């Protein structure tokens, strides 16, 4: 691991929260609700929590956040302290917004350890992060653009977390490999409540040198517990801590498994079919371009297939190596009680969707995924729509 703490009482931490409130805030006040959780957390003079507000046409009035421009705040015990109110309305879907925030945060509050949290809708490794009310509904920050933002930002993170749907995938972890020790991500749709933030930030304040695995366990356990009792608990929730150092083993193990089992993968449709009405973004909504979408969406719409489910259900000599690599990469996993076919990390298989594949090809190639593998994925486009789904 590149991030090493002294653990002598002098370690410092800067937490950077890019909070793109989007319709989640303007319609439901969910960004403000999470800011309240952050304010309620215990505080330490060795832990700085910085928030940049973007992408929202109507912020709740509780903290006085401007709906006309982006702003930068420090989270304190008494609320939000405005640090920079001179910004224009920034565009979350371009790399420079994230990279500028990272540079500003690290220069203004240098620390021994940095944690990055991206807050908003997520659309998986193809559609990316950051659906912004001021931008077209098709615009987002894709994983190749995240790479560019992180490169330009110039900070290596202990953890990159995403409080949003569908981002715990092999391709996302591959894209972030050079920029952090760990990722903390959801393979599933998230319910409206998202992560629970008070507990893990309090644990960090009590001990800024806390081991990442212990810190993530607090975040995961608290979030799953809250999701279990939330009003939209039927949507379920998963959250996983991924050790990025093992992606270098997991990626080739998956490629070997995939090529060896091409016939099986193409004979059945292994997409996950679970539906949700949680933090659904408008990219695949039935009301195209509508920010008020409340209908169902399926994991299948995003090409999501659970990796461990494949290893466990396809009898192959390569299954053992894939399972072993997953066991190393997935450090800790939590799920609400209704989840039975998700285990922490997905892989993208574009069954029967040519337009989805075209976008996948562009994003994955730009993110550095092997061209031969990306070309191989095109075979899934021609799978007949009537192909039977695999019953996990």
C-alpha cells in the first residue's frame, strides 16, 4: 500500500466530497440529509472534511447553499463553513471540475491521507458518474474521464468511494488502479438514503490513523443497517471494500475464465435481473430526459453480471482461480437481507444491446482496457433476445 500512517498521534486526513446533488437534492433533499449526517459526526482538528456543491437547481435552505453557483465548504460541528463562494455553476460531467477540486483541497489542506467521495447517481462502468441538472441527461463523467481528472488532480488516495449506484465493477476498479489503495463501491442500486456517514466520519475523527479496512467496515455496516430499515428498503443495498492491489490479479483471471467459457456465457443470458426504484438516474428512464423518473430499472440495463456468481455457477477449471482472486480483492462486503445473487463485484456483459456496446467500446478503450477483450465483448451483442436467462 502506498498510503502509510505513522500512528503516533500526528497523522492528518483530508476528506474530499464532490456532492452533485442533482434531482436527488432538488426533488428529495437527500444531499442535505447526508450533509446533516456529516455535521453530526465527531470532529477532530486532524481531520478536514471538504465539500464542493454542484449540479443542483434547488438546494434545501437549511445550510444556505447557493442554487445559482457551485461552492466549497468545510464541515464543522456547527454546520458548513463557506470557504469559496466565487465559483460559477460548475459542470460535474467534465474532468476539470473534479481535478480542480482535488488540487484545491490538497493545496489548501495538505494531509498524510486523502479520501475522495463522489456523491450522486451512478450508471455503472459504461455510463459513469455525475448526472447534473444543468447538463443534458446523457452527459456524465465516464471512467476514462475519471482517470484524466485523477491524473490532473495529482493526489493519490487511500480510498475512493462512490455514494451512488452500480459502480462496483471490475472495469471501474481497473480504471482507478493507479490512483488509490482501496475503492468503496456499490454493485447494486442504492436506496435513496445512500451511505450512512456519521459513523465512519466519527471513527476517523477518533483515530485519523485507523486502518482502512476497519474504517470501511463501519461505513458498510452502518449503511446496510440504515438501508434495512429505510422506507425504500425493498430496493436493497450492497457495499464492498475492494483492495485495488489485487485488480492486477483479478483482471487476467477474469479474462482467462471468460475466454475459456465463451460458449457457456453466450448460450445463456447471465445478466442480473433485479429491479429497483431507488437512486435511479434518467439515462435509461422510460421518460427520456425526465429528472422526475420514479419507475423501475434493472441491473440488466447496465450489463451487470456478478463475477462470483459466474465462477460458482459455471463449471470450469478457470473458476477456482477467478474465485480465489475475488476472495483476495473483496476485502469486506455487506448486503441487505434481500440480496442473494450479488457478492461485491460485477463485470459488464452487453447482452443483445448494440448501442450500449458502442458506448462501452469507446469508454473502455479510452480507459486502457485491452482492445482484444473489448472486441471479444461484441459477441454478446448478437446474442438473441430470446436467449433464456440463467437462474442463479
